[in-house]
C-alpha cells in the first residue's frame, strides 16, 4: 500500500470516528467561545483596540484549543488498545502519523472557520474583504499546529500527567507560529491591508521543518 | 550468577582530579581577567564586568543544547542508552547556564537600562529557550521506563532544538518592527575585552564539560543500580 493511500485510509478512519460522535469538535468550539468571551473582559473591545489586539487573541485562543483538542488523538488509541493493531498493518508507520496530522488539521481548520465570523462580529472586525488571504494564513498556521501537536500528542500519551504535559510541550514550540500568524493577520487588518511575504515564508518554513522532522523521527513514537 | 558481566552498564571512570584542577585554574584566570585585568567600560562602569560571564554562559548554553540534539539523534539511530545520558546531562547543564544568563542579565540591565527586564528580542528568545528545555526536563520526570523515556525525550529534544532558530528569527523580525531599547554595544569591542571574553568562554566550556561528565556518570550509575536491584530481586525469588 502506498504512503498516500495508507494515509488516506487512516484519515478516513479518523474522520469517521470523530463524525460518529462529534464530541471533540463540539467541545472545542464551545471552549474557544468561552475564551473569546473571557478575552473581552481584559481590554475594551472597541474597533480600533480590536484591530490591535484581536488577531493575537484569536490565535492564542486557537493555540489553546489545539493544545487541548489534539490530546485524544493518541489517547483514544491507547485506551482502546488499537495502536498495536494499527502498527501491525503492513503500511509505512509514518502514514499513521500523517493520517492523524491530516485529520487534526481538518478538525482545527473547521473549528477556526466556524469561529472566525463569530469573532469578527463580536469584536467588530471586517474580515470579508480579506477572507482569501486570511484563510491562507489560517491554513499555514494550522499545518504547523497540527504537525507538532500530533507528534507531541504521541509523546504526551506515553507520560504521566499527559493532559497538563501537552500544552507545556506544545505552546513554547509554537511561539514562532503565534508570532508569525498574528503579525500576518495584523498586516491584513491594517489600512491598506497587506499580506506580508516575510511571515508567509516564515510560516511555510516552520511547516516544512517540522513536517520533515515528523517524517524522519515521528515513527519512533509508534513503537511499543 | 550467569550473565552478571553482560548486565553491567559501564559508567566509566571517576572524574580525574587533574581535569578538575585545570577547569578551576581556567575559572580563576577568567575571573581575574573579567574582574581586574579587563579595562573598565567608559559609560557603564563596574557593572559591565558581568558581561564576560553573561555572554560566555549564553554561548556555552547553546553548545549544551546542540549536544542535546546530537545525543537525541544518535540515540534514535543506535538505541544505545549512553546517548540518552549525554542528552539529559547536556540539557540540565544547558538550563543551568541559561539560568545564569537570565539572572545576570537583569542585574546588568537595572543600572544600565534602568529596568530589570524588557521584552527585547534577545531577552525574549533566551527566556523562551530556557522554558523549552525546562519542559524537556519535566517531560523526562513524567516517564518511568528508561527506554521509553529516552525515546520520547529524544523526539522532543530534536523538535525543541529545531525550534531554536525559528524562535530567534520570529522574535527578531517581530521586535525589530517595534521601537528597540538601546543595547549597550553598538560599536566594536576593545581588543583586550575580546581576549578576556574568550578566556571566560574557555572557562565556562570547561565547567560545562566537567558537569556533563559528572551528570552522565550519575545517570549511568543510576541505571546500573536499577539493573542490579532488578537482578537481586530476581535471584531472591
């Protein structure tokens, strides 16, 4: 079975598991909503203030959501003892990781796309004129989040205190993504709006570096 | 009693006294150079002398983190636990050196900048780096089985070291778009100051090597004790 085919199979399995219950997506969306409401108390969310602080808050909310949402990715397999079965499959071990990364990427992107309009309304930010470049920034940032998050989910699943450990491992590593995506979003909201090539290149290189690292070293995490 | 000799893990010879002596002499020479011999900086005065150990600790800390990277990759490739011992020893020593950096920095900044801390690019990234490797050490305490601990720590160690340049570039680009605080050395460093700095770096590198060696041996001996205990409990049964 080729890598692409195997990855697609794992991805389909992940999507099927999630859409049977939809518990992960529903919980995460409500969690981000709570964070967005709570953020409104920390500063005066007028239009000009929102343009300054909004993108940072939005990305921070997504990072927090990711660090909680990616938890079950490997935990589910562990509690059901299904990881051993996956490993026995005659496929490239990386495809297990890649399938999960792709699934987590889609889940996170879906959460972000659902919450983006809510955020725009609540914080008075006009996102319609910049929707296309904004989705590009969202996608690039989310690839980085899903890649490192999936790998660290496999790391944390093997440790004690795993619920607390995943954010601890993930958030400092993702600091560059937070900076780059926030700055790119701030640039888009500026008047005139501009899509910063520096930050786009940076996000792309972050994704490439960690995808390569996951490809080279990730499969060790699947060993018993 | 069969298999006794194979099950023993070599922790290596004890630290030799001459090497300790050499490091202490280097350290003494570096302190003399930094505190007395180096010329006094024109505007900052006495407090500038902290710079020699501040900068050399940062460089040494970096080298320790690079050793974590090397140890982690070598462990994943060879599965020899000695590489994991190198990683944990280097990570701890690197965190110790970066703690020195983060403590001496504000001591210098308060009289020179008038504030203890500013979210300047270099300060922020050093802080983040320190947090990254503290997370690495915390991860290690939360996994009990040695092989599994070595493996997850190696993967995280590789990811953390790969993150270092990304952290630096992102924060640097981010902060240079904002007004920057005045950083002391806009110009070039005096020749004698360079010599003292290099001497200090040599001394901190010596301390690093010594500490890593001791910590490596400690980890090896810990494994040896665990193995012996396991063997003893098996024999008594």
